[in-house]
């Protein structure tokens, strides 16, 4: 349309950018994100596309497949590359995430979580209050887990590649309660503990990323740990995952005072071996 109107052609599309995105010219005025106003208007008005949530990056099915393959290789090479694990979860969860969302919508507590969108981070947690709770309570044991393993709830990456705002929150919620799964299951953050939690989460969520981690994570374990994993921990994790109700349907922020053992019984998680 630019040629018919007698205008100069727009920016030439760059082969590495998602479809519909053009490489900006240095002469165009830049917005806060480095793009020109005209480019932003064309992107939203001509193509009808807009960012679904902060940080969202639109990708085609082919781009998602390439991201999934690349992130899977990197995550297997280094399981502690949380950024690659996050990308893998987002680009392969197209079937599992809607199923999890529906489970939450059909549960009163899960539905309230979807409506209120609580977040678990250092800015939302009253760490001093949680530290002052009785031993054995969810809040106190959660803080103990964070301290003992030197981890922080703020290390969970925000979603980028999920093309649905509600599903993006579902995977964000899954990430933010991951450390609570460690707490409920009594598992540390070493490779053995992560594999056990991944088995439980694979059964619970159906996320391919969890299935892959559960199946291939043990290759890094010693023979002795493999024996313990195969004979004790994996059977327990599978039985607990199948027996437990959906762990995303718990408003953990309102359960800090509840004893861990009580919450395990409520959910249907068997005591750790």
C-alpha cells in the first residue's frame, strides 16, 4: 500500500525476527522499547496484534518448535539453566496448561486464585512473620527450605512465550509454588531431590518439561542414588502424584499457619519414605 500511495517502502523484514516484525531503521524516532511509533501502530492496527501481558513475545509454531528443541538440549546439558527450563515449559505446554487452568476454574479455591492472581515473591511475603511461625507450619518450613538451600522465590522467570494471558499466569503460578512442592515433599534442591519433585509434578501437571526432567534427570545420578530413586522415591512420588488433588488449587498464602503434615493429608500426599 505504501508503493501505491507514492510513499517509500517500509523497513525490510529481518529473517530472525518473528513474522510481522521489522528491523527498525536508525532514523525513525524510537519508543521506550526501541521501536518507532509508526512501527508500533502498524503492528497493532494493521496486523491486529498486541502484547498480551508484560514481557510477552509472539512466536509462530515453527519458532516455538525451534525454541523448544534448543532449550531442551541446553536444559539437559545443564539442568540448573532455569532460563532454558522456563522456555521449554512455555513452548511445550500448549495442551497441559489449558487442562490445569480448567482444573483451577472448576475448584472454588483454584477459581479464586485465578481471579485474584496472588504472587509469591520477596515483595509479597512477610518473611519475618513466616520465620516466627511454629516449627512444622507451612510458612516456617517454607522459609527454612529457602534458607537451607540458599534459594529465593524471586529467581522464577516471568513467562514470555505463552500466547494466552490466563495460561501465562497458570505457568507463573506453577513456577512460584515449585519450592512449596519441595517443602511438602521434603526434598532438597540437589539433583536427586529435583528429579523426585519432577516425577511428582509430571503426574500432577502433565507438562512435557516435567516429564522430560523426570525421565532424563536420573542419568546424572550415581548408582547408589539411582537404586534409592528407583526402589523408594519414584514409586512414592508417582503414588502421591496420582492420589493427590491438584496442587495448584491451594491458596498457599492463606495456609502459612497450617501444619505441613495436615496439608499433606488434605492434599493426599503420602509421608516421605
